[in-house]
C-alpha cells in the first residue's frame, strides 16, 4: 500500500505537460505566464510547441528549462497532458499533435466563445490544481477520418469538428452526391455540405441551422449549406455508417475544409468519411459540464422571468 501511494505521488510530481498556443498578445501573455508559473510550482516539466517557443522568446523570453516538439511524430508518448491556450481553433490544432496517443487535453480559453477551450483565465490555477489532485474525468470525443481518392500528398485526414465541402471558383451551386453505407441518399444542390461530429455540432453546423448534439452521442450530422430545395434539411445518422461524397458542378475544383484547414479537390474525386478508430480524451471537471457550457455560451435563460 505504501509503495503504491509513493508511486502515485511520484507520478503527480513528475508530470510532463505539453503546451500549445498560436497567438501571443498582451492579453494572452498573462494566461501563458500563469500556466507556466502554476506548472512550475507543482514541479512539473514543460514541453512547448516549436513555433510557440520561438514566439515566446521574441516577446517574453522564457527563463525556465523546457523541451520542444514540432509534430505528432516527435511528441513523446510519455507526455501526461496537453494544454491548449487560445480558442477552439487552437484546441482543434492541438488535437493534430495528439492523434491516437491517448494524451488527455485541457483547453484554457484565451479566445471568445470557448466550447472546447472552456477553462476561463480566472480559473487557471483552480483547474490545474484539480488536475494535480486528480479531481477530473475524461470525456471521450469522436473524430472523423477523411480519405480522398487521388489526392496528392497526405490522403487521410482527421477532424474533431467537421468536414465541409464548398464551391470554389464559381458562384453557381454545386451538386454533391451522397451515399450512406453504399446506399444512395441524395444529391444536394447547394453551396456546400457539412459533415459534423457531435463536438462540431456547436460550430459551423450550428451556424447553418443544424442541431446541437451532446457529446457521447454516436452520430454524425449532415447539414447542407444554403440548399436550393428548402425541404432538404439537416440529417442525423449513426456514426458507424461510412459516407461517400462525389462533387459535380460547373467548376473544375472545389474546396474541402477539415476543421478549418482547406484543401483543393477536383471534380470527380471520391471522398470517404468514417468515424475514426480512436477518440480524444478531453479533461473535464465536476463543475464544468456541457449543459452548463451551452446554456452560458448561448445565453439561454437570460430573462428576468428565469
């Protein structure tokens, strides 16, 4: 028993924390410094994303020892936690480094809404203290895996929020032929189509009139962007169904956006979308749940009658 307690204490005192952030401004620098100071007071070691470390050295030279990582390939597998400092876009970029490593991620909000990065600056020390005391849970978040036939370079992509297909070189609508599990569903005449995870339901999907889905639901959401036929509505499907897309239209190329990162695809290229075979561990606390986040961020119930 004593040996187990010692080992657990040793693990807590020797945590390795990877940190990622994109924008270093006067407003966000204080959040970074508070994270650094708190981590160092716990005796934990720090790894900084390479571009972040360069930006910090230019604007506020770091005096403590740290190591760096530049991609998912050189992020050590024994890292205990990833901290994302920024908005939801920064959080999604952090996921690219984690991938299937099972490293848990904590999002600190230095942006605006913060559905994913929902630890506010005022609660940084409190949140890290709860991590130190192991008073947290892992919330599993699913991802999409996207394969594009004939695309040069990387063929498999991962998305925690969504895949979106857009028109590119024309103002005319595009036609998206969609099959579910090999069975024809519909040809969408629209400006584009969003395929969203439950996590992404509060992102682009929500802006286009799609439903909000709670994390843990095993579904994907298909939401057309400005459809020509008004009776074509968003659709929720089981996430075990593979989705096949084929784009047609007057243009020769189209825009494929994966969590905000854009790629050009050509007419006739087939896109296969599936649920990824791994999930992301998001750190959550007892007083910080999805329903509270939705209610507060969406300003529900802001009425004197409530």
